[in-house]
């Protein structure tokens, strides 16, 4: 019984760590893609640089918020497993 609780807590911690890493990688890739596309668009149409930049910043902020939610969910999973280990 105790072994299954410890294994479950270990799997939850491992999942939280992997999840946080994947969230960080996904956010980095998304923001990189946005930045590259915005720079390409600004190079093609310099007169639209202001609109592209403001749109790029808004979308980058939304990606960061989603990444923050993912990291917080992983953190909560990791914290709750430490409570299970105390049983």
C-alpha cells in the first residue's frame, strides 16, 4: 500500500517536471515563431511595422500567460504530491 503511494507521488513529480519543461519549450518555440514572422513581415512591408509590432506583442503576452498557467498547474501537482508523501 505504502509503495503504491510513493510510486504515485514519484510519477506525479516526474510528470510535473516533464510538463513544466514542455510548457517552457512550447512557449519559447511559439514566441520565436511569432518574432520571426513579424520580422519577415516588417522587412516586406516597412510601413506596416507598427501594426505588426503591436500585434506581435499582444500575441506573445497571451502565449506567456498560457505558459504561466501550465507552469502553475505543474507546480500545484508537485506540491500536492509532497502532501501525499506525508501520509
